[in-house]
């Protein structure tokens, strides 16, 4: 047997891989559902496990294969109680059992690979009670492969079980999903993950700092495998111990306290100090893009604490983040936080694309510090109305003078200045009537049509041109005749529009006499036809048409009683002359 010092090192993710459901972390809901199903002997023949990377999909599949094929001295009986290894357990754990077939769909995507499964399900298991097929990354199968699997998946032999695993559940056809019992494996919460890492470090006899574990848990994003891989790296980087300093250097993170200092300097408009802090963190080895991302993360944290104060109690947060984050959430207005988030979010991509990341990051900080110069919506409304800005509410910061470094301090974290109410009340107030938009005047029916066109009111314009004919027109009073089939409601609509456009009330009367004469649209068409006919009688036009057989007059523009004719190739026969 090889000595422990010479045997290959087994990474933590494999060494502490759960072998039964008692050691599977963070998936209590799934374990409870499966436990009830096994207890009631209502075990489905097909399962699909989905979730982000490293949450235990393949591990769960292997544990399920053990549970299906558990056999002890009393005989085969499916169970979730795997505390005592059964006859087939060791071979399944080591991946060498002949009746548990694992297939990677990423490298076996075609119908030929699925045809092998279809042919093999006809034969009973060699030694275990069930033949279990585990297909990982099942979403990578081709359409033909999925279709070929449908019939077997719907009505498999009683001794066959299917277990699918995927990170892209939306790419799996609904025909497959409807034949499976689905389990969504959740990200592992920071509290559970922290306790899990602490237990592993205790078993390994390795010292650690809580702040270092918090950084690893945050970077692991709820994935057990990612967290264990980072923990492995941190142990090697720290020469057998896990400290905050080594984890910061390993992950390229800036000091969280310095990130908070940088955030406060930016929100206070101290751009000179902020640039110096950024340069110092860069000299310490922090990546500029990571610094911008850290600022965005802290901005999100402060905003979240402002909305949900209980978020400050998250165990994955450092003491500085808990205390100072809550203080900043109480001082900064929401509009300053949302604006900072937008600038940092866009700045992250700019830093990634820039040739010099540090320069791009500094420009992002400068933009953020000077963003307070942008007026708030209340200030804009007050300026447009030539009225004083409203007094600040409980979460509103009053504009402050520029800081000594040149950045704006309108978002400075200070108590609001008292408002001089006497000075505000002494300022002249412009009457509301003086700030109303200019009203239109209408002197004729033609001007009324032009006004409707200027207001882009298509309904009124079309009605004025084609659905009614003017009888009389004077200021404040119009009499019209409606054509047959016209909606009478257009009169009320026209009256309301005129009052809104001119500020005066208009009386619109409908003549009882049948409409005589032409509408505005008919007059326009009649005039176009007359102009077209006159153009054809012009000697020059006649000569052109005779010289170019097939040419047609398609448009006539009248300017100062002169007809300007545009010649063009004849359009298709079905088109009308314009």
C-alpha cells in the first residue's frame, strides 16, 4: 500500500464528496420529497436534476443510484438510509458498477449514442435490482437523440431508472420534462456554506480567519464545488492556513475597508483622495476592473440595506460592511445610489475594453464624483418654473459647495443644511398663468386644419377634410354639415380639442340642411385633376410625351401659376396617377 506522503493528493471537492443524503448540504427540500416518495413506495422511473454548477447534481444522481439498488442481508429494498454500505454501494461510489451507466451528453450527442441505450434497456440488470442510466448535461443531446429517447423514457421496463442532470433546463424539450420528476437544486446559502467549510477545515486541522471564509463564500456564489476549489487554493496560497490577507491577494480583491473608504470619498466629492486611494490599491496588486466591480457590489449592498435593513445581518458580510454599510444607507439618498450604480455598471465594461485599465477606472471614478452636479428632477422643475427648490425631506441632501479637490459635494455624507425659509418666501413667485404653454389662435377653417396637423391629431384632421363641410366660420362659433355615415361624436371631440388648443370655448353647430358643395378633400382632388389636365395641354409637355413614347405625367407642382412637370418612367398598370 502506498504511503500517505507519496499517494496522490485528493482535492477537497472529491475527498468530501457526499456519499449519502445526510452529507448533502443545502438541498433539504429535495431530500424531504425523495424521502417521502421512498417511504410511500412511489418512486418515479425518471428524474431530472437542474441547477447551477457545483450544487450537487451528479452527486445526487449517484446517491439515487445507490438508493435504488440498496441491498443488504435482508435482500434488495430501495431506501434513503445509506448509513451502512450495501452490497452494491462501493462499486457505485467508485463508478465501476456494471448496472449503473453514466453518459456525458456533451461528448455523446447523437442518435447513435441514444440507440445504444434503447437497445440495452431490453436486457435486465446483471446483479443490481435496477439498471440506472445517468446522463449528465442532457441539454447537449441533439433533437434526433431527444426524439429517439421519448418512447423508452415514457414506458421503460420496470427495472430501468433514468436520471438526467443539466445546467440549462430551458434547452431541454418539454416532451422530456413532462416525463420526468424535476428537482431544482438551489444555490447553497452563505450560512450553510460557511458552516460546511468550517467543518472541513476542522477535519483537516487547518486554521482560518472568519473574514477569509466570508470572502471565499462570496466568491463561490453558492456552488459547493467552487467554494471547495477556492478553499483548496487558499490553503496552498497561505501555506497551510487561511487568512484574510492571503485570500485577498489570491482573489485579487482590494481591502474591503479601503473599498468602503473609496466609496465614501466618491460620495463626498473628494475626487483627489479617491484617485489616490485607487492608485494605492492598484499598487497593492488589486485589478482596476475588480475595484470597479467591488464598488458596484458595495453600492448594491448599501442600496439593499436601505430597502431591507435586515440585509445588514448577513453572515457573509465583514464587520465593516455591516456597520458602515448601514450608516451609509441611512445617509445617502436613493437617487445618489441608483446613479452611482448605473455609472459603475457601465464603467465596468469600459475598463474591460480599455487598453489601460487604471486610466479607464480613474475616469469612471471622476465621472461618478462629478455626477452630483446633475440636477435632481425637483431642481429641474423648480428652475423651469422659476421657483425655489423644495425643502429637503428626511433622505434628501442639500447641495453643498465644491470640495477642496474639485469634485462636487452634492452627495456629501453630511447632515442637511437648514433651509432659510424667509429667503425662499421673499423670492418673487411667477403666477401659474405665466408659465402655461403658448395657446394657438384660429381664424379660418383652413387654419383649423393646419392646427390639427401641427398637433398631430390625425382623427380631427381627417374629419375636417373629408367628413364635414364648412357652412360658416367665425371666432368661437363654427357651423358644419356632416356627410352621411359620419360619427356624430366627432363634434364633441372637435370642441374639446379646440378648447385645449386655444384656451377658449367654441360652439360647433351641425347644419340641419343636407350638405351641398364639396369637402376640403374633394376640392383638393378636383384642383389636382385640373392641374393635371392643364399640364397635359401644355405644348412643351405634349412634345415630351410624343418624343418619349410610354412616358406619363405622374406629378404636377404648381408654383406661381407655373406648372412644373416631373417626368418618370410609367408605373405598373395597376397603379393610379398621383
